[in-house]
C-alpha cells in the first residue's frame, strides 16, 4: 500500500547498485518504517555508483553523497537514524510517546548504529577492499573479534525477550537491519536468540514489503536502461 507516486513523503535512493548490495541499501530501513506506520511514500532515484563522485544536487541533500534521503513538506533529511527518529515520531508504536520508553528506544537506535554497525561494516569493508590481496584473511581475522564481542554482548542483553524493549520499535527495526547485513552468517548463528530475533524481524509483513519494493525498483531501473 505505501508506495504512491502522489505521496507527500519522498524516499530517494541510488538508481543502481551491484547485485550483492541489492536488498541491503539503507533506504530499506526507511521503507520498512514507513510500511510499519502505514505511511505512503514515493520513490526517486539518484544516479551514481557506490563510492563514486556524486552531483552537487545530491551533495546538497546528503553531504556524504549517500542514500537514503527523505523529503517531506519543506524538510530534507539524511542519515537513516535521523530519518527513523522522524518517521517514528509519527507513530508511537515505533517510537513510544512515553518519555522514558522513548529514551530507551532511542538508546537502542544509537546502539545499533554506533555500537554494532561500525564493526559489521568494518568486517565487510576490510573483506571487500582486500578481496584480491594476500592479507585478505588476516585483515578479516583482525576485525572479526570486535564484532564477535559486540554480538555476544547483544545476545546477553536480549536474553529470551522477543524485542529489545517490550514491543517492536524502531530500535528493533535498526538492530535487525544491521544484524541481517552481517556478511558472515556464522557470527549470528553462534547466538540462537539473535538468529531467532532476526527471523522474527524479517518475518514482519512490513519488512517483506520494504524488501520487495527495493528489489523491484532495482530490477525496474535495470530493465529500463538496458
Ligand atoms: N550513515 C548513513 C550511511 C548510508 C550509507 O551507507 N549509504 C550507502 C548505501 S547503503 C551509500 O549511499 N553509499 C554510496 C556511497 O557511499 O557512495 C545512513 O545511515 O544513512
């Protein structure tokens, strides 16, 4: 339901990415939150490759030349965390209106973005840039323990709860999206409660719709420019 070319909310993403990144571009988080909230949005696509130079219009909206970008009635936002705080503020199921619960939810958002994602991305980046180098395995071996420690700590913090704080919130949405992007499956499967947590998150209808929308868009863009 939420994709609607006439919607006020606009989500901008790259028009194409390599196959291995499809399904993992961070506009997915925004699409997922909008689906959870039942808010309609339209999609727009920016030219450019990951890591490549971006045009000045793109840099004006996102100083680092990245996506997602979110627009709505005079507001232009970058950084997926900031966008999810904004979308969450429209639906108290995603970001509780109770002050204390909202503060705890926000802490988990920062935890996902600041305490877990940097290690997940380092492992990916190191693996990627060292792909054809003799030090590939050594580089990954050096980074992996940091992520393993974080996952062990997260697993202990989650325990046998369904979600991080009572009900599903944008804190869970971000954490699940970070965890599902970890390239080495074994790191997650070492913790059955994290495996189950990611499965619960990605089984949500809103996640399924968001993923399908992102994959459809890349397929459509490729077909149109073929
Ligand atoms: N901290 C940013 C990271 C966004 C990000 O990593 N975007 C990637 C796609 S998933 C991107 O746009 N890469 C293009 C580039 O860096 O050139 C956020 O959470 O919004």
